[in-house]
């Protein structure tokens, strides 16, 4: 009688986490930051046809880093979830908090049981009536969920970006100022040919469909980075 093959659960979890973490870190950074006019979302992108930022519902956006096809499938699932909840209850009952918990459960299940864990990180920003009402959630490859308040970044983020952003009091500035600040910070480490900054804003004070997409900005440089 042959003995069953044994793998230490702790080592298996560590290996799967290391695999996913490496995949996400090779991606281009994504930032969500509150401003006086709404939440700014900026994603560096090397594709002109594949969008890393999208609208989920009236006040909620979605942004991903890592494997595009993996987080795009989750974006579509998030849109279906939001539409179904709005139909069953009301549009005001669709919140980033509830959606983040639903996605965290699905991602956590995949991390434990799927043949290969997801190589993704997600941002779910929800704009409020006031800056203090803004919510920016991040989800990791293992289903970990965090509430960041007014600033969050995922992907291959430059070191020290979060502390510099918080020190700049971005939530007191206009949306254009916050966009300029973030792109300037990213240009120090991600100025590459074929890479552009994809820009979206959740506009504060809009009753329906707060999401708006801005004209992308070219990052310049000589290299081409991964999506």
C-alpha cells in the first residue's frame, strides 16, 4: 500500500502566497486618492485597448493590477453583483463595503482550492458626499481586505509613495492637482515608452453615474512595461 503524498499546509500556503506576490509586484502601479472634488484613480498601462480602471456602479469604481484576464473576470462579476443588488433592493443599497466582502470571499476560496492562485490586487473606491465619507478598499490575492481611507496603491508601487501622498494633504486639493501629483511621482520610476497613465475620477456630488474617464497621459521613456 503506497503512502499518500504529504505537503506541509504552512509551506504550501507560503509558496502560493510568494507566487502570487511576485506576479502582482511585476505589474504596473495603480493609485486611488481622495481629492476635494472626488476620488482620483490612476493606473499605468501599456495597452491602449485593455482598461485597468472601470465603473462598477453609481459611486463605485474598480481597478486592478496583475493578470488582466483574472481581475477583468472579477470586475464583470462585480458589475453583475451590483446590478442584481440594486434591482432587488435599491441603488443606494449598493456599497463598496458589501461588494468588497463578496469579492474577498471568492478570491479567498480561489487561493485555497484553485490549482493556481490568482495573481491580482484590486482597488474598490467609493466616493461620498464629503471627503470623510470616501472609502477605498484594497483586496489581495489571498482574499485579504483592507480599508485605506483616502489613499491606496497596488502593483509595483514606488517606495515611500504612500507617506509622500499623505504628507501632501491630497484630500484638500482639486482633482487636477492630485492627478498631477500622482503622475509626477510615478514618472520618477515608470517613465517608459508605450506606457500611459489611465485616469478616472469618481466625481463628488453627482447623484448617478459619478464615474468619468479622463484623457490618458503618455509617460514617455524608452522601455515597455508589463500590463
